[in-house]
C-alpha cells in the first residue's frame, strides 16, 4: 500500500474555500490587461482590492498556478505579465531522436521547432514556455526555449549499460532521446543490460545530460512478463492502492443491505443477462429486450458504482488518478479494487446487485421514443458468452445448456431489436469498420505459441447497439436537464484530410465529395462501396486515417463517427471514470441533489482523455513487445502478407493470419530508384515501374527482430520454399 498527497479537482477548490471574494483567473487576466504591463503581486492585489492576509496568500497561490500553466510569465524582477502579450507560448515538447524537438502549443496552432541546442534542456512531454524567433524557408515557426514550466518525467524505465567506466540508462520510451547518466554509487546493484527504473535527480540543462539514480532493478531483458512491467513504468500507470483506499474498503459489504435496496425499483424477476467475453470478470451491464405491439422495450442495467464510490472519497481520488482500467494481453490493471470491480459491483449471475437503469421504448424504425432512468436492484439470470450466444442463435442449442425459457425469449428479442438498430444505424450513416485485435495463445511452457485475430460476431454488435442506445439516452437526458457532465465527442475531419482522401479515392475511380462540413454519410458510402472490392483494406485504412480521435469534453459537440448529435459514456463505470461522472450527474437529477460544479468538468474531461491515451499507448507498447518476442526464433522464415502502409523509406507489411507487422526498407526493395507518390500512397520504381501500394499481397522473409526498439525487418522473398516452411535457428525466451 502507499500514501500520497491526493490530486483531485474537488481538493483544488478547498484551497480557496475560505476566501469568498478571491478573484478568478479571468479577473486576474482582466486586471493585467488594464494595467498594461508586467506588475508586482502587490500592485495586482491593490488593483483587485485584495487586502486580508488569507486572501493575499490565496491570490499568490492562484498567480503561481497561472504561471505554472503558462498563462502568466514571471520576470526576474518578480513581476507577472500575460504570456501572450510577451510573445510567449506554453506547450508540450515533442522530442525527436535526432536531437531537435517541436513544441505543440496548448492553445492550438502550428508546432514550433526547437533546434538541438534549445531542445537538449528538455525531455519529451515537458511543458515549456517558448518565444517564436522567426519563420523558416517553408514559413514554419521556430523558437527559443524561455522556461521549463513542468517536467514530464521524474522516473524512467530502461536498460542500464556501462561503457568505458560510465554508467547510463537508455530509456525504453524512445521519445525520450537523452540517456540518463548514472554516477558510481547510484547503480542500485544493477548489472549491465538489465531493465531498471531510474529517478532523475538532475534534469537536463544547456550544458549537461540528465543525471539519475537507479531505484529499482526489474530484471533481465528477456525475463517473463517484462513487457508489462516496462509498460507500466514507462507510462506511469498506478498499480498500488493507497492506505486510505484499503481502509475505505473495510466498510464495503459483500452484498447489498436492506437499506441499500429500500426505495429502489425491484427488477430481480426481470430476466436480465450479461453477454461478455470468455475471460471477462467485471460485468458492467445486463440487458433485456421485450417485443411489444409497437416495437420494443429495452432495459439496460448498469452497475451502480456511484453508490459505493462517493465523490472525493479515497476510492474516488484513486479512480480519477487511474482514469480507466488497462487491459494487457494477460493482465488487467483495474480502475477500482477487485473487491468492487469483480465483487459487489459486478453483475454476476444469481446475485442481488444495485444498478442504475435506462429503460427505453423503441419503435420498429429503431428510434427511441421514450427513455427513463431509475435506481434499481436486479439479479442477472445468466452469464453468457458472445460466441456461445451466437452459436445458439444460429441453431446449435448445445452452446447454451439448460437455458431458461424467459432468457431464451430475451435473446431472440435482443436479436430482433438489433436488426432494427442496424437499419437505423445505416440510415443515419454511422461508420462501420471492424478492426482485428491480436490475441496471444500460450503453450504449456508459457511461451507464445501463436497470435490470432479476435473475431467479432453479431452477438458483439447486439450488445454494442444496446450500449450506444443507452449512452445516447443518457446524453440527451443530461442536456435536457442542464446537468454538468462529460460527453464523448468526435469532431469532423479536417478539411485538408478530406481533400487528401478525395484525391486518393478519385485515383481508385471512386467519387467522394466530402468537405470540412461533410456529414458522416459521405464516408459511410465509401466504406459501403468498398466492401465488395479487392482493395477494401486499403480504402478502410485511408478513411480511418482521415478521421480525428474521439475525446471527452465538458461540451457536447456530437459524435461524427456514430452520426449522433449527442453521445456520452454511461455503460462502463467499473472500468472508465467518465462513466462514473455521468452516473453521478444522472443520480443528482433523479434525487434532486446538488449538481457537480460545471467549471470542474473541463479539467475532468481533459484528464479522462489523457488517461485513455496513456492506457492505449501502454497496451500498444506491450503488444508490440510480444509480437517481436514471438518472431525472435523465426529469422529466415517466409510468410505471405499484405502491404499495410507505404512511406518514403519503405513499406510496412502485415503477415497473414498472425497479425504481425514489419518494415521492408526501401533499400531492400528490388533494384531500382523508388519515388514516393504521397497522393496515392505508392512507392514506384523509376526504371522498372514496379509499384508497392497499401493492400497489395506480398511474400517476405523475416530478416531481423529488434526487441529494444519494437521493430521487425523483412526482405522481399525470392523464388524458393513455400511460405512458413523454412526454419532458421533463433532464440525466444520462455515466459
């Protein structure tokens, strides 16, 4: 267990709770604009009419926070001014392995180039203040580093080496492009080549590299499970529970009490079921559908996590810190302790559970006519698995043994409802692309035996459509009642991306008239037309690349990909913090309670988006490691695949059936001078006119596997043995 200082939006407000008239950040900005020049804290306080000692101390903390965030800049004379008035911009460093970097401004705009002599004072992710010094020949801004506002890395994980008497750690995160020097006496007993965690005791400056101390030796480079240990530490994923959480869990009962159940709707007799993957343990949602004379009634019951995790409690602060559960191939780092996530909150079969329910009346056209929310007590009547449900629906009754008649009726009506949902989805033009996720299969010696792709069946889509309907209903309910919350938003693609996509598709003989204001149907028509084409994979890839990422926001701006005017996340509060925020907003409205502060939602939404990106990156790193590990003993083997990407420096090839990707460098392509066609995403030989394009079938040979850099290199196969037959000696670690 660990103790730490909590970091939660509600606590920030407590710092100023005793100062009723403390100026806001907007007030401070307005005062500085009126003054017209950088000024002292005393002058600022006088202009804002702040005089009492508590108020002065609180103002000082707020000014320091604004300085830390880059909104204000402190001069050497202890004066404070508006950063934009001093031609300064705050942003985050995007480091490059060649020593230079870019700064991405927080307020948007072009990235600012930092030359190596400026960039060496920072590490990737640092928050900095820069002044634009000019424009280069291509009219791109370059700048000077004024100050490092916030360091992104207190610790790094990497491999320790000792060469010519000097010890250093090479960070596993290759975006950190400086090695950490380790003095004698600070090695922590690490041996050459081991994976370690180092604390940075001296950050880089203009004259020296970062200096550190090894605080943990994780083990040998090829040790079992090392990929997850590295990912956890590289991305600063919290894994230990604070002491305060352990204390709070002591008061959580294993079953709902009569008091918990009182005043709730009793749905224990309703044959709700959960449908999840075979390995699932935390069951967020249970569903039931009933056909009526005019359509359907869909009941979506979601675990009432908010009943057990009070706002600003120790549990809540830790859940906010984690933001989401992180799912590695063979391990989960949960957002909530297992006593909750797999216990009292999980909708396990034949157990009384508290739920927040969305009940929807749906017409034969798939439109939700009416939706209501209420707190309930439920009992799941069956724990079902996607593939078994699909097999049962397809006629194999042995897939689900001893099925209750009411559960069977529920499943049939769910599939009937799914059919009308799918029709409504198609009519509104929602995008529909099935991606394949890798699944690692281990042998008895815990060595990776093969990599499979997870196959989606209609049972997955049944639950997906039910969850989408409930999420839309939640978003519209909150908007109608003006409850502050967070929304899942997906903005339309940028105009230049639409233009590039249009040029590409026209090269394939397809029409595409999208602009910056195009609706989703333009993209959906392209995907639909691609389904019967041999280059379907190519077209889907290019459409996905043109889209922006979905994020969380305190403002509802709609969801482009789903073609919805309002959307949020309500259905997974066990594993996503945004859903817990939405639950609290719904319960506040249902119980006429005081709503959450609207101004805190922006910070919470930004934090949730960051945690989601962090989890995705950590999982991606671990999967890349495992794929490289799987290929270590396959040097020299020949495989079929398709071209999954094209760049100036070569082609990326994804192997058939094992979902492993590697690079054929341009120097390894058949003899010719190759030119890159950016519009068509093609490498074309100047002499022999041979072309390499996305989606093209190809045969390759595994040439090299670099586990440290998560890279696999291929060469083009020559005439010879059948793919996969040749076996070369190699080395793979036992897990």
